[in-house]
C-alpha cells in the first residue's frame, strides 16, 4: 500500500464511520485512544501518580522507623535495665541536694569547714537563690584568709561534703604586709524544690506565658 492509495482512502469517506476504509478507521481509533488517555491522565492518573510518589518518598522513613522499633523490641529488656540504672543514678544525685529545711545545716557545714582549718572569715554572705525547674541554686560570697595549705585543704573539704558545693570566681591575693593568702570566691550550693515550690513554679510559668512575660525565678536568701 503506497502513499497515494492511503490518501485516496481519506477522500470522500462520508459521515458513516462503519463504511470508512480500513486506514481511516484505524486512524480514528488511535485518535480516540489518545484522547481517552490524555483525559484519563488529567482527571485521574495524575492524582494517582502524585499519591504514589508521596508514598515512595515516605518509604525510607518508614523503613527507618521500623528498624528502630525492631531494635527497641529486640533490646527491650536491656533498655529497661538502662532506664532503671538512670533512675537510680538520678535518685543518688537528688540525695546530694538538701531540702529547704536542711539548707541552714549545710551553710553551717561550709562555715565550719573554714573555721576547722583555722581560716579567718572576712565575708560569708548567702545571696539570692535562683530557682530552676527542679532545684534552686544558692550563691554564697566568701572571703577567707589563712595559710596556703589550709586554704587548699578548705577547698578539698568543701568538695568532700555529702552535699554538692562548688567554688566559682576564685581569686587569690596576698594582703600587704602579710605572709598569708586571701581567697575571695563564690561558693554555690544547690537544693531541690519541694512539691509546693514546683507547683508554684509551674503556675507562675503558665501565668507568665499568658501575659507573654518570663516567669520570675528568684527568691531571697538569708544572710549570715
């Protein structure tokens, strides 16, 4: 079949498709199939392809989540042991934090640690306690004078206390005309908040959040 015979079949094909020659029928069928395909893509398949693409994009994350959960399931007993160890460790640390009622005794222990080493206190002044989420930090301005070794022993005694005490902003100087040292520092100790204080903290934070202001986290400390 040559080109001229194909062209002849498209001439005078009439309005009745059933009476059309073979080539016009095949051409019309192909055109209908193309039209249906384009219409189907626009109305249905394009959305399905987007859904498929989105599902394919989620597949790596879902596989990672599956592997993570599988690991957790396999190691569940070990994870429970680790959780217990962490809980015990936190409980041990909490025991090193005195309660509000025990703070006076701790301040006395710090004072006695210096006096026991024969140091002369020129300043021992607890400052304003700063409240955190679950504990309070109390800075104490101290200034003691004494021999070098006794000041070093005093610092070691503070570190050996059953409660947590740290020395910060330390400054050593030699008073004029003296053969002794003066330690000027800020000792910091910590205590945990009781249930009422935590509840008050949370209530203050919630009230401040509504007003768009930061919650106040300070309380006055006693002076000695």
